[in-house]
């Protein structure tokens, strides 16, 4: 398993998000699409853009995205995942039905980090310190931080 590489937000990442959002909106017009994760704050994070797709039928959306090059992932507790790699960047799609508990969770984390500069700086510093670590170490440190600071 490869180690995590931490990158800073860039114009190119935002353009990739905009293009991906437009592509998804074109093929799933009734979906609500939001940027979540590090780029949404914005702050440093791993080479990934997290995109939340809120819809009525997660299986149907996952199948539609597969036709456009997204690899379907697991469905865990009502949240489906799909992903596509563009260069070194992974487009990670989180697909949820309207009303799913994780929608509010992701939105609240994003809002808290945007509003609280001290908390955001602390979280970003942690993420930068995880550059080169394993995915397992990265996820554990991130989960610990979120729990300690009551972001979830």
C-alpha cells in the first residue's frame, strides 16, 4: 500500500472539481452535489477531492457513474462510494440518499473548519505532519482529531 502524499489546494484542483461536478450534474440532473473534505475548507489534504452526491437512489447513481469511468466501491451503512483517478488525484464520490445522517456530519465538519481558523490551522498542521505515512496511520490520526475536537 502506498503512503499518503499531502498537497495544498490549487487552482487546478478547483477546476477539476468544477469539471467533475458539471459532468455528474449533466448525467444525474436531480442530484445535489457538494464539495466536502479538505478542498472544501480549503486546506492541505491528501491527493483526493471528496464530492458528496445527494440523490434518491444510490445504486442507480453508482451504476450511472460507472458508465463515465468511476469505479464503484462499497456501500456502507447507506453511503455508496465511487472513485476515479485523474493524474495523481482521486475523485472520491460519496453517494447518499436525502436525509442520510452523514450529509449533516460532512456539512458540519466543513462549516466548523471554515469558521474556526485556529481549529483549521491545527487540523491542517496535523495533516501535513502525516505526509508519507500509511493510509491506516492517516485515517487513525484524522479520526482521533475529529473525535477529540468533537467535529463529529
